[in-house]
């Protein structure tokens, strides 16, 4: 009997016994086949995109278990996309958690630095909540006077006029390039105001991440102060 036929028979047997769907039974059978591995190298919870407790709650297993599963899959050699797909398709983990577990695994195994994407470049995201609705924030961006209190390098890069575009009725988005990096500036409604997010991707290294983090924090605080006038 081939491995595939044996696996299918085992899944069908479990499904008949427990009343589970084929997909649910398959997930449990595959989980039972993961051999326990050595504990992952220490990594602080603050550096994980998904903490051990949240992963355990969502998947029924902690990070050590999934790191062992990815080791058995040879995840470092096969790469991020294949590893995340393996967790999703073969172990039934929802897409977001499959991605985040894979990122945490790559960090723990020394393949990825904090703020580094699977493509090798770096990224940083900064957010700020303001007491103004989406349209008021958009008007402030077009006005441009808030840039008077912003880091000069960022102020020169920001589009003028900044014509953010509404996406449906829920949020607005503005995209532009800054040197060789990409910016996505989003405004979403929140009770009593809005949340502003600046995602800066395609950064060169960790040093540029920290510089942009400082610049964007200052910029969003300047925008908040302008809206509060």
C-alpha cells in the first residue's frame, strides 16, 4: 500500500469513528504524525509576530510543536512560501497563523531578522489614533500645513497635494515612493475618530528601519497635533 493510500485510509477510519469531516480528521492525523523535536532557541514574546499563547489557542499546539513540524518538513531549505503552505494545507492552520508561525520559525532559526520580510528586505509600520474622522484627516493631508513640524526628509518625500483615495466607504489609502522604499498610508474609522497607519516597506537594513520608525512617529504625532487645533 502506498503512503498516500495508507494516509487516506487512516483519515477515513478516524472520520468514521469520530464523526469529524474529512478535513478535520486529516488535520488530526497529520498532527499526530509530527515527531516531538528539540525546543526552539529562546526568543522573547515581544519579538514574535504571533505569541506562543495565541498560537496555542488558535491551533491547539504551541510554537515548539510547529517549529518541530517545520524542521521535519525542512522548512529552512524549502523557503517561506512552501513552509507556510505546508502548515496551511497539511496541518489545517488558518492562513494568517501559518504565515506568522513561519516568520517566527525563521527568526528563531536565525534565517530572518526582526522587521525583515521573506524577500529579504526590511519594513516598519507605525500607527496613531486621532480624534478626527477619515474625511477630516484627508483634508489635513491635502492642506499640507501639518508637514511644517515633520522631519524635513519625510516632508520633502510626502506627496503634495496628498490626494488620499477612498476605498469604498470604510477607509482611505495613499501610496507613494520614498527613495527606493514604498509607503502605504491608510486611514480607517474608529469610534471617536480614526486610526492612521504608515507602512514603509522595501527598506535596506535594520538601521534604516529605526530611522524611518523615528521619522514616522514624529510625522503622525505632528498630524495628530494639527488635527487637534
